[in-house]
C-alpha cells in the first residue's frame, strides 16, 4: 500500500515509517522539519519538506496517489499552545482540515490520526479512562487535538472515508528529544547519563501511562489494515506509574544513586492519567508488548549510544 505519513521525520513518525516499511508498504513523508530531523528518515522512504498547510500537498497527492494517510504532524507543545493558541489551532485544526480536503479530492480510503490521551481527557475520576469518557482538555493543545478528531469523524460521515483516531498515552523510547518540554523519560535518561541532576516538579506522586514507541508503531500498522475500525481507540498500557517511581527505575538502570531534586508543581498539571486500552484490543487485536522496565532499558541503551557513553 502507498502510505503518506505526515510528521514522519519526528520521534513518533519516524518509528511509524520504519514499522510500515518493514510491513512491505511504500512510504512517503511530509515534514517541515520544525521539530523532525531528516537524519531519522529511513533510506527506503521519500521525504518532502514542506508544511501540511501548503498548496504543495495537493501537487504531491496528484503525483504519488496515496491510498492511506497516517497523520502525525502537529504542534505538540502545550506551553506554545498557551502562548500562541492561534498558531496551535492553525497547525492542528486548519492543517488537519486541509489534509482531509486533499484526501477527499484524491480518493484516499483510510486516515489514521494520532491524538492525545491525557491532554484530551484531562483529570478524571474514571481510571483507567475509556474512550466514551467526556473530554475535558485544559490547554489549547488538547482542545485543538480533540477538535481535529471531530473533523475526522465528520469526514467519515460526509464522505464515507474510513478514519480512526488513536489517543496515545505518554509515548517514550529512542529518538525522543531530551531537550523539549515533553518526554520526561527522555529528559531524565539524558540527564542521568550525563551526570546531571534531574528535577521533579511537585511531590512526584503525579502518575502517567507510559507506552513504548515500538508498540505505538505496531498499533498504527494494525490500524491501517483494519478499515472497519473507526472512531477513537486508546493506545496505552492501562498501568499508571508515578514520576517518583519512574525516576527510581531510570536511576537504577543508569547506575545513579543520587536522588532527584524537587521544584514547585506546575500550575494546572494533571494529577493522574492512565488509559483503558480495551477497545484497541477489540478493534485492532493490539495489546502493549513491552513492559516498562524493558522499554526503559532499551531507551537508556539508545541514549548511551547517542552520547557515546
């Protein structure tokens, strides 16, 4: 199948590309490289560098005629979404609409969209949180991602295009940027291996659902092949881990005995987040295959290689 992956030069997108190539798909990538890196793109994939809001998207579709789309490209910084909500909506909402319009024009049959779990649901008393729980996004980023989900559902109803949204838990693994605001595992791993002190915001008892990147890529690959799977599916482990526990595991793996320091809690930070992956198992036959300890070991090994440690 000819598949176009938006944001395919980024952390999540590049792993998705590798998984699709391994599955025998022909893969094209659109990425403006604002956060992605051309070095992450597999040699067997074709990269076009431009923004998904560009008119060049229509020209590319006319040339390659993709049969399916994996839409990963996004403005993914919560802080930037708060500082510049217009830009956030322009990329995440208008960019998605532009993509869907081109898909409709060229008869694309399948669109798989990667959305956010924690930022979509917000704080909830139903844990693990299922897909039918009301969304309560507390940031422009979360709102824009949920709005894009609604557009996919709208296109599904208006055009018959098969669309599926995957709400991802906290994704981690090799290639994640350790210098950004997101990705606490990458940040901690990078600092621990460099002998630097890690900082935990608040008391560290806040929890997240950490899902390994290879498992996420597997979920996307399965989603492409199941046109009957539509709507929304959580991609997570159903297991919550506190930041304190996460630091202890990573420090042990890195051979570091010193404790982390604590800084004031971030205003409005979500206290608990864990996703119910039952629907993904039902729709896609997907379950997470990588334990947290195994995933952390692989991630530390990858960072050691990058740092030459």
